[in-house]
């Protein structure tokens, strides 16, 4: 048994009715999804800022690394050879390499997090689209079982 709202009619017990299969629930779900999408988009913006920062840090480390390598090559080719200076330069290169690897790991993690957020946004948008496309109201003709001609408002229905 369901409910319907009488729109018009009544002659000989035949009415035009509106059937509501859950428009209020659908609208509430769409509103929740709109809020979720907005929150996820804010998170994606913040995550993109993190990625940009990590990429900037990585970009700044590369010229420093290249300079250290050039200095190492120059020390290695110098005559007479200064083994202590070469060893010190190698230590600097190792430290800079560790910094680059750490920065790359942070960047990869931030990119993965953003990908998850973007997937969540797309999923919520698809769910919202499906809800909005759902037909949750219907207008149709119906007969009153006892041929009442003066019914109004919300009435009970019996679907066959």
C-alpha cells in the first residue's frame, strides 16, 4: 500500500494523482553528496598545494646535487689528488641524495593521496548524477475503488 496526492479529477471516481517514491529522501541524499563533493574538492586543492610544495623542493635540490657532482668530478680529476676533499664531497653527495629520495617519496605519497581524493570526487559525482536521474515522482490516472468523486489531498493507494 502506498500514498498519493490527488491533483485533479474525481468524475466517475477517476483522478489524476501524483505518486512520490521518495523525492525528499533523494533530495536529502543529493544535498549530503553536494556537501561531500565540496569537502573533497577543498581537500584536493590543499593536496595539490602540498604536491606543488614537494615538487618545488625537489626542483630546488636538483641544481644543488648537480653542483656537488660537478665539484666531485673536478676534485677527482685534480692533480695532485686530495682524497680528504673527495671523501667530504662524496659525503655531501650522499646526504643530498638522501634528501632527494625523501622528497620524491613525499611527492609520490601526496600524488597518491590526491588520486584517491579525485576518485572519491568522481564517485560522489556519479552517485549524485544517478540520484538526480532517478524518477521518484510520477503523475498518472487512478480510479477510486468505491467511486468517490470528492476526494482531495493525500490518499492511500493500492498497487496491483
